[in-house]
């Protein structure tokens, strides 16, 4: 629909029906596998490491009491507020029975996390509609539809749309901000931009930038697109008079929306600044070993986009945006300004999660769709092959890593039992016998094989996790812990030399980073000791144990896409020891920490 018709209450039926069809298709795709990793009969917690955190802090918000300060500001508060509202609705109307035990409570939290996932799925689906609208009447409808489908089936976008996390909602709101900014550029001869409409579009662009910022702080970068587009689009004598006024109004509304949705910036200033500074430092310093030795962030995020969007789509998208800018399309100037600034921001950081590229996917989809649309309506036959190439890229054929084929593969992974759960059942039912033990190389968490129900619990519950671990049997779960609980370390060789468990089980999450730096001739000094410990552990493990289970099925070695498909190894001791070590003691000076297993 045009901006003018929107404000006069008219609806462009084509834009509405096609856009709604894209949303519905994208939502149905995202519903398949949306139950991945939720609590089940063998595990009490979600396998996504952030979902319990989101849920816990969302419960600190109490809308009916006017309390909107969760005491957690690693990102904005809007998604936490939405999650609280949705969980309250799910509690009232979702049933689920009386909560009598801790297990009942865990199941309840799992249901509420599932409700939060639906919010992400709806936001991810609506992004396909927004991308379609950005291109509608700027190129052939064929191209606008392909752009929407590119988002609907972008594998990484689809996967993260099934998580109760901030990223997809923030990207959706950012895409809406970009849409309203592009509305400053007339789309056809009937689409006149008046001073009144220019101000309204600036305000709406600023509003959604602020809502995005209130979900995840990087949303403010959408203002770059607004400023650039206003500079080049509002050039007539009539519109020049409102250009600065409109942009300033958009900026003002952005920060007002941010403060309203994240009131802790004013009401909880000390905690806000502490968490905000921590997040900035964390991004610049790194995430432990996870991204150590991964080279340049500029190339790493290209790899993220290959798996999250598709190699073919990425190439065509870059070509499309470049071509549109070369043809002096002002809307392309604005989108490129945002894209380049955002890419520079994340590429210079030491933390390189896939989710950081999610806001780039809608913009790249616009470039892809515009190129396909232009090729489709170009009179020379040879350009029709570019349209065919776009369809091939959308299906994820020829070039690897994305499109419909990639989404189908990842969706199948999320629809099957998780490999950690499956390996845990194999260990318990097929491999272990009475009296056997299984050793963990790290503290239990989402990365662990499911060897007892509380294994994936939130890290804040670590004392309770170790208490539950001490009560396990068939097999008994052990983890080497020194007398000083705070001195425990990963890949401690004493697990093998002193505890000598019957089995050792771990996943590719637990080898992540370690295997990379251990293979370096000269590991970074900060990680040299960890590299040495990992090498020594692996050498003794391969000497004294044999590999009895290895899930070497296809997977993706990108941290937050690997959530849904880690690899699993289970090793068995080659010969039984004549005497087993004591498996439980209480360390001195543990300050109330749970009794560790030794």
C-alpha cells in the first residue's frame, strides 16, 4: 500500500493479500520444529542456554503493578515485557494443571517458554511481509515476492525464530523502521510525498528504531537509513523545509520509545549502566574460547551469512544492492548505509554469534529481490536467466548453505529428538550396566549429554545441579572437582587418572574452541594452558578408552546454529579397574556450594 492510502484508510488489496500469504507461509514453516529442546520426559530444562534467563527476568516485570524494571539490562526490556504478557496469558488460558513438585514447575516453565517462542515466530514471519512491502512497486511483483520468500525460508532466520530470544523480534522492528524510512522515496507517479507525510514517515521510522533499540541496543543504527534517505529524497523546495525537522523528530521519537520500553535507563540507572557496560566489554573482549583463533570477524560473518541465508542468495543480494545504488535509487543508499555501518560494528567485535547477522538478512533479501525483479521485467532474454538463477538460489541448489533446502534440513533436525537426549538414552539403555559411571568434562549445562534430568539447568542453579548429580545411578554421573570448588577446570585429566569413569561423554560444544587452539603450533597466550590440558586429556583418553558411540551425522559448526545439532562422543574404558574411587565428598571452604562428585 502507498503511504498516502494508508493514512486515508485505504488498503492495497494486492499488497495485503500477498503480504499476508507470505506471513502465513513463513509462520507455518516456523511452527514445524518449534518444540525443539523444550523440557521433556528425560530433561527438565530447555536446551537453549538463554531461554531460562529470558523467562526468569521477564517474571520480574509486573505490568499490572506498573513495574517494568527487570534488573537485567544486557539488552533492552521490550521483549522481556512481551514475554511476561504472553506467559501470563498462557498461564490463564493454557491450563496445565496444578504445580505440586519441582518437576511440575519445570514443565510449566517449558510451556511458557514455548509461548514466548511463538512471539519470535510471528515476528520472524512478519518480517517477510515487511521486506515484500519495501520492494512493492519498486520492481516487479515477482522480485518483491522472492524477497519475502528469501526471508521466509532463510535457514538461520527460521531457526532463531523458534527460540525465545530477543534477536528476531529486534530485527523485525528494525525492518519496520527501514520500511518507513524508504517510504520517503516515492514508489510511483501516484505516490506523492507531502510535507505532512514526510514528517509522519520520519516519526514512524524513528518509533520502530526506538522499539528495536528497546529490544536490542543496536537498533538505533536504523536511524542512519532514515538520515541518509531524508537527505537525498527530500530535496524539493517544499520538502527541504521539513527535512531537518522530520529527521530530528524521528531521532527524538526513537529515544523516547527506547526510554519508555526500557525505563530502567532512568529508574534503575546504576544497574542499567553496569549491565550495559558489561555487554559492551564482553563483545569487545571475546567469549572465552568459543571464537578464539577464528581469524577476522569480517570473514567470519560472511560465513555466518552463507549458512544463515545461503551462498547464492548472498551473492545475488550484494549484487542487487550494489546495482540499485549504482542506479542512484535513494532507498538503496539508506539500506546500504545501515548495512555497512552495522557490518563494521559486528565485524570488529570479538564475539561473533550468528544471531548478530540476523538484522542484515532482511536488507540483503531486499537486494536479492530487487535484482530478480529487474531481471524479470528486462526486455532482453539473456537477463531472464538471472531470474532463473534467483529461483535456483532461493531453493538452495548448486551453491551450499541456505535457501529452502537448508531450511528443510535444519527443520528436520529440530523435529527429531535432540542428539544429546538420544545419546543419553543410548548410554543408559544400551551401553551402561549396574555400577557403571559416566564422566563429564565440564560443568553440566545445555552442552552436556542428557545423563540426568537436571543436566541442562540454568547456571545460577549449579549447587542444585551438583546435588542432583550426586544422586544419579545407572550410570552414576561424576565430574572431577578439587578440594577448592572454585578451582575446578574443564578437561581436567584427573577425571581419567583418579576417577577413571567407565564412560566419558561430551559434545562438540565442549570441544568448541579447545580443539581449535590445541591444533595451533603457538596458541594465544591467554589460552595456552587450556590448549595443553585438552591435548593431554585427549591423548590419555584415546590411550585408555575406546570410542563406542559417535554421532558424526551432518551438522553446522557455528555456535548458535549448532544448538540444534551438536555432535556427540561416548568413550568406554578399555579395561575395568580393580578398585573404584570414592565418588562423593564435600570440599572444605566451598562456602555452601553443593557437594561435588570426585
